[in-house]
C-alpha cells in the first residue's frame, strides 16, 4: 500500500473520531439514511467577512451578477449538451468515457482517482470558495445567513468533506428572480474563475519553468505493442531511446521524423538506457506502405544539473508537486463547477432553471417541466456513473 492510500485511511479514521467526539454538535441531513447522508457541523465561520465584502463592493458585485448569471446559464447549456452527448456515445462507442464519476483518492473501477493530498486540498479550496461566494451574494441582497460550516457526505461512513452556507431560504424565495439567480450562480462562477486563473498562470509560467528546470534526454517507451518488432526484440516499457543508428535522439520530434523516413523491412540499431537492439521494421497495420516498430513513445526529460546545484536536490520535486496541485485544482474546479450547473433538482443549475421557468410560465406548469427535466438528467447521471463501474 502506497503512502497516499495510508494517508487516506488515517484521514477517514481521524475524521470519524473527531465527528464522534463532537456528535452532539452535529446535524444529519438524511438522503437514504443510513447508507447515504450528510453530516453537518454548523458554525458562524466567515459570515462577518461575507457581510463586509458584500457591503464594501456592493455596486461592483451587483453588476458582476449579470455576468455570473450569463455564465451560469451558458454553463448549464454546455453541461446538459455534454451529458447527453456522452450518454449517447457510451451506448454506441466502446471506448467512450462516461461524463460523470465519483471523485475519490481511491484507485478502483468507476472512481475518478485523485491522489489523497491533491484531493483533500483541492476539495477544501473548491468547497470553501463555492459556498463563500453564495454567502457573499446572499448578503448583497440582504438575505440572512443562518449558519456556515463543514459537511461530510457519508456512504455508511464519512467519505467526502465539503463546506456549506445556510441562507434563510424563506427570505431568499421572496427576492426578485435576478437576485435569486445571482445567489445560485455565484458558487460555480467562483469555481470557474479559479480554473480560469490557473489556466492563465499555466499558460504564462509553465513553459518558462519547464525550460529552467528540465532538459530532454531521449524518448521514453510508454507502451510496447504485442506481436510487433519492438516486443519481439525484447524491448520493454520504461526504457529511454537515446540513439537510432548513428543519430543521437533527444527529442520526440526527431525520433518521429526519423521513423517516418523508414520503410517496412529496414533494420535499425536502437540504443536505449538499458540495452542495444537490432530491429527489423514491419508494415504499419493501418498503412502497409509505412514502417512500424510497435511502440508508443513520449518525451523523456531530466532535471538540469545547474538547476539542482543552484536550488538543491529537492527543489524540482517540490515545484513538480505544486504544479500537480494546480493541475488538479484546475480540473476539479472546472469539472465540478460545471457539473453543479446541470439542470438537476437541488443543484444550483436546477434551482436556476426553476426560477427561469417560473418567470415565463405559470408556477404549476414550471414545476412540472422542472421535475421532468431533473428526472431525465438524474437518470443520465446515474447511467454515466453506472457505466464507469461496469466497463
């Protein structure tokens, strides 16, 4: 068992212990109790700050609300289209990836795996920013925040930590549609803003960081295809190709260009970091006129000695870990932020859809359409999650 898995198990044990000690302060929101339920620890954390931000930036937040609502409905349409499209694909295309899944630090079929430390940090940032934004917009429109705090989605035992803000729902329901929409759109909008900021940072800074830290040292063999020349010669995944005949290989582009110039039947001497191979190329199964060696490759890099000498032997590992954290923050904020805009019942997207329908048609008809749409997308989500477990 690796360190990440051990850390995950310890986290769950400590979480259960802390919740048990504070059991008298907890509220349970039953879904399919005792199998599926929420444990809520209510506090007043952050409410004063929400109020202060809402008062100080009231005018700016009011105008930003228009953009939040636009992004919310655009995200809803995009998410709905993606869910329907992927659902059709998983029935017609064997290699199609389901559109939804459970995000956990557990490597198992049907689980969207995220390493534990990336998972816990990302979920915390994602949940706090999401709920805090709801709270700020609620206070902007003079809706009282009854409580805030931490929640834990439990499947028999507490599994996924989250955060929550509890506005006065009765007072919120009496507000104008524009104000309600602003409150519901704010959470996902905050997640998408975080994803956008990280994307800009990556675009601007990552190439420079990579050039400063790493240099190319060959082409790594990512996969060896069974029954073809590379596998028959004894080459294995993980080896790094450093030379082909008399040509030194440092970049993937050099290797690809060289292979394109070869023909079926040509013999190559390939030198890796493990061994030298004499390989006779076969015909490409997709195009018989082209040569085929039977490997999938990727660029291999090493940390520059000058970088290690200047910043220390662990600097590259720390920077790489931080880059990984930002990568997961981007993916989870984008994915979960958009999924929360799905036109489905209690999700923010579902609540926005109901408000919009009620504005343009009688309430009874609006609620009927809303329930049908919610049921359809609930089934779509269940199908996608289910396919992840059975495929």
